[in-house]
C-alpha cells in the first residue's frame, strides 16, 4: 500500500499547488513532475508503472516547492497572517544583480524592490503595470539606465509577485480562484457566487473567469476586490449602463512605466510659506499683547512681482513701530517689503490696553474689567 500513499501524496501536493496558482490540476501535476526532473506527469506515471517510487528526498523536494506557493501547507500560518505579522522594514528577499544590491519587500500583497536610487513597484493584481522609479539625483549613474538590468530586476520582482499572489490565492477558497462549470466564482471576501461581475469604479462588466484571473482586481481599472459586485446596484435609476470589459487573449503583464522622481525635501517658497514666515517674524517683533494681536491679524500679501506687503491695523500695531524681524526675513528671502497701516472697525481687543503690559493674562483681566464697566461681555453660555 506504500506505493499508493506516496503517489497520492504527490497528487495532494499538486492539488495545493493548483489552488495557489489558480491553475488546472493537470498543469499542477506537470509542475510537480518537472520538479522531480520528469518532462511531465505522464512520464512520471509510466515510470511508476515500471516500479519507480518517489523517495523521501523527492517528497521533501516537492513539499518545499509547493510550500513556497502555499505557505499554509500544514495549516497555519496563512499567507495573509504571515504578511501582516512581518515588520514593515523586513525584506522578503535580498540579493544582487551585476554587483548592485537589492532588497524586496512585500506589503499588503504589493511588491517593492529597492536598490541604490531606484525601485520597482508591482501591484497585487496579475496584470497591474510595474512601475520603475529612479531618483533624479541618480539619473545619470543608475543601473536602471541599462535595459538588461531592468529586465533582470523585473523578472526577479515578478517572480516574487507570483509567489505572493499564490499565497493570497491559497488563503482564499478554491471556488474564488477557479470558475466552476457554469463559469461562476465566489467572492473571496463575502462569498457571493456569480458568473458575471461589475466594477463600482469603472462600471465594467466582466466574467467570473476574468475577475478570478486578475486576483479579484478589475481587469480594466485595477479596482480592489471590495469594489467588485454581483450587480451594478449603483447604476439603478441612472442612465449609465455597465460596459463590457473585453476579453484579451494571452494577456501579458504590461510594459513597465519608468518615472524619474526627486524625493529630496523641497522648500517651496510660495505665497503661503512666505506669509507664514513673515507672520512668525512679526510675532518676534511684537512685545505686548496688543502688538501680538496686531501681528496675528495683520494682512500679509505676497506677489511674485510686487514682493510682499503687510497691512497693520493701526489700533493694534503702533504706527511708528518698525517690524525689524519681518524686514530681515523679507531681506533673506530676497523680497521687497511694503508696510501699510489701515483703520478697520474698532477691534474687540480694546486696543489701548494691549500696550500697557507684556503679560497676556494681565491684559485679558484689564480688558474684561473695561468691558464689564463700560460695555457688555457676551459669553458663550449666555447665548444658550
Ligand atoms: Zn473597474
């Protein structure tokens, strides 16, 4: 009976492999046979007929091969659990290509391969477009300028992506990754079963085979599994109709997009940052609570051609007071600075008192007293 058990063990491993790689049982059997140096499964069975038996080592070899694609071979941990528990900075693979070191990371099903000044990103879905990013500072010297290098790197990254997808598929039920005879597949998250599916993002209509073949990401817009539904309920009562997503024969992973990026910290000296810097300087210039209010409420305008100008409220900022720090900041930024004083409606702040002390709490007390004596104090609770 030993013979039957060992061959059955291979068949069981083939089943797991088919589940992980979303392939036919027959293709999986061939892959197992190839691992043991047979051209295909048929050849293996012929040998078995002549008395050949897989050895312990053979079984271990196939087990290791399948385990790479089906990590939860002996139960837990499942791929997604393993992925979630891995520290973010821990690579799943390290190596070198033509003397250039790289690290590969996996996060939420996505692959990121990194080297000095370059990285390659590949999404979870089978047909997501790989992205090659090159640091602008490394543009001239980057190994990614060599087409051959990029091809080698891509094939390694794609290899890891295939294993990651297999891990995800192995966590999902087989009926989510392999359509039944009626073409129906079950949603991997909530289990709805249907032969036709709709994408919430692009209103695409697709078959079970199409959606299962792209790891439950929309084949047109790459929307995630949670956006794929059995009916286009969001189009109810609207004139929009779902559009059929064409079946592409022998679809391949798209050519990578190459982008040059400058990720160095960038100081953008625009209106917003310049006015904040000028206001900080005004606060440095302000000594009293009144002046600090003047600094906070001053109108600061910045214009590419005209430079900067500050409009103070004359009740809050003494007309004779030079904002020295603000002038120095404008000078550092190579901007001309104009100062104006205007009289707005009498501010709430009882301006005269703002210059009497440098303590804000003293000033607030004096202001409260002044309003209570000569005016009205409305508190929030009085409105209720
Ligand atoms: Zn879509």
